[in-house]
C-alpha cells in the first residue's frame, strides 16, 4: 500500500485567517489513484518545523506533498528549507524566469529582484512548470524511492499542477492498487436510528469492506470503502450487491448515490420534467436560491427568488395578508403558505419553496423559540406546510431549514412523479 502525507504551510492557516482547502483536494486525487492518505498536517512558516515534520512524515509515507511558502517574500521559506534538507544548491531556471517576467508585464508589475527569485530552484529538484502562476512546483526523489513534492499554496495553481504534473508522475512511479469508495445517501432517519435499523447488514460485511456514517443536515451518507484492491471490478460489483441488500432494508430512505445533494436531485427532476421553481425566503435569507443557482444549468428551471425579510416585503411583494401577520405572527403556517403561493404567482413557476422562522440568537419566545421555522411548498397539486425545529445556533438553523425545505419539495416530486 502506497501512503502519503499532506503538509500545508502557512501561519495564516494556523491563526484561522484562511481555510485549508488544498489538503482536501489533494486527498481526493490521491485516494482516487489508490494512494492512501496517512496524515494531514498544518504547520507555520518555520524552517525547523518544516524539516522536522518532513522527516517524521517520511517515516510513515512514501510520498509527502507540501503546499505553501513559495512566494517571493521573506516569509516564504519552503523552497530554501527544502534545498538545505536535500543538500542542494540553487540555480536560475531560465524558462521559469521568462514565464514570470511575461506574467508580470501583462499585469503591469515591475519584474524586480524579489520576483526574479521565483525562478531560483534547488538543483536537486525536477521543476513542475506552473503555467497559472509565478511559483513553480518541485519534485524531489530521496532514499528508498521516497518522493517529496512542493506546490504553491494558491488553490487553482496547486490544482492544475496536481492534475497535470503530479498525478501522472506518481502513477508512473508507483505500482498502485485501487482504493474504492462508494456512497449511498439516505434521508429521514437520524444516524442512531439508521445504525440500529441496518445493524445486522453491517455486522455481515466482509472484513475488507469498511462502513462509515457521514451525517449532514437531514441526510446520512453511508460510505463503503475497500483499500489496496487488486480485483477492482469484482469488489465494485460486491459493493453494488451490498447496497442492493440495503435497498431491501430501508427502501423509502434511500435518495441517491455518491456526491449527489438533495438540491441536485431536485435539479435533475425539474430539468427532466421541464418544470420551474421559485423561492420566497425570510429566515434562510436566500440560502435556498443560492444552492440551486450554484449548479450549472439552473437557468433551465429557476425563475427567481424573493428574500422577504421584512414584513412589508412579505405583504407588498408576495401578497401576504397583513392581518394574518398581526393575528398569527410572521412565523406561522398561514404566512409560510401565502409566501410560497405569492412567489409562485409572481414568477409563474410550477413550484415554489418558502421559509419563515426565527434564526436567533434573539427574537424567540416560549411559544416560538429560536430555531422555529415554518416552511411551505406551493405546487400544481396544492400547498403544503410543515413546522421544523432547526436547532439553537444561527448558522445551524439556516443550514438545516434550507435542507429541510428542499427535501420537502424533493419528496413531493418523487410522490407525484409527474
């Protein structure tokens, strides 16, 4: 089994100034190729720490991939630290120098001494040419075929280098066996209840196939994994058969496979049926509309949305009766229904989703505590509304309410099948 360690470098990661997305992207590519990620580590811009972490990583892994610390300023020390570790002199790479100068000239930036230093690379590395930035990647080969790879920390530059340069080299360098991950998406059962329901099936799994529960708002993903697989086709067929058994145990709770999201499932149904959708949101603040419009092809069905945060907007834009707001409150079944019907009428859509609730941290009461959300869907078959309690944290409430509302429409679409 070929193992890898991913090291992200940068004080900005450790103080929470940026989120490390690089290690997630790299891990996905490595796993897909059959390389097992042993560890992910984030460290600061410190030469001694880089050296110690790299030595420790190679005790566990044949591959170490480092991102960050390759810029032109004094705090970018990764390149020079690696040169010292590998007892390497520095040289000027003319091709990199020309590329850096050309990129800067196009942007109107002076090619000064600091920028020229980007073309300085250790003599013992193979340069991985970065067409999308000024810092080249570097490939070092050490003892016992150990590989150390250094990549820029800018995500899109790192991604291109991983796909175009690093992965082809790794696949040529190592005899790799597949890691297989297959995922089933369930909804409607909390993790504990789901685990109880499928316990006999889980207990009967072969020892080389591992099950992981991956809960998210209102869904639980069940991932079956097999590592270092020689007969990839055979194991995939076995996993498919195991999921088939699960389909007989919880058929009403299975909504999809792999990376499908609830909004993607609705997206596919609406697109295939040539139906349209609109949204009217209060407490979710446009989050539902955002989930749909983030997907390519949403323009085929998404008509528009209204963020009706103020009661005046609910009344004037969506036609909610002001007397109903006064009588029942903005967070009520009747207001949610009228919001959904109003935006459906306003946009001419086939379907509409509406939410109105208390996201907190203030505004709750004994009768309607923080986390209370009414949601409704208006459809050609009529309007449905439901009350959900979505937690106590503002972000959690918005996220859960968004997920619940989209799931509500999904189940209606599956039931009507029109």
